[in-house]
């Protein structure tokens, strides 16, 4: 979530039992795209096998759920 905070996005993340990471973030679409791109390329020294982006409505705002496994 550090990257999301650096971009000025709000939200949360959690490690799931299956070993994947779920990130829920809200913010401006162009900043969200930067976070999605970062997830696709993976943070330094992290293995990213798959990124699933799902747009959701959260409290009247557009948000994304990003699942990395």
C-alpha cells in the first residue's frame, strides 16, 4: 500500500490465505492506472504472476480491486 500512498490514493490491502494479495484503492483514474501498471510490473524483488483488475463502486466513488497472485 506504500505505492498507493505515494500516489495519493486511499484504501487498504491484505494478504489472503491462498498467498495472493488483495489491494483496494480509491482515487483519480490516472493515479489508479499508475498503481495498476506498477502492480503489473511488480515491486522490486517481488514475483507477480497475475494481476486481476476489477472496477467496483465504493461509497459512490470509482475504485479498483487489484488481486495479485
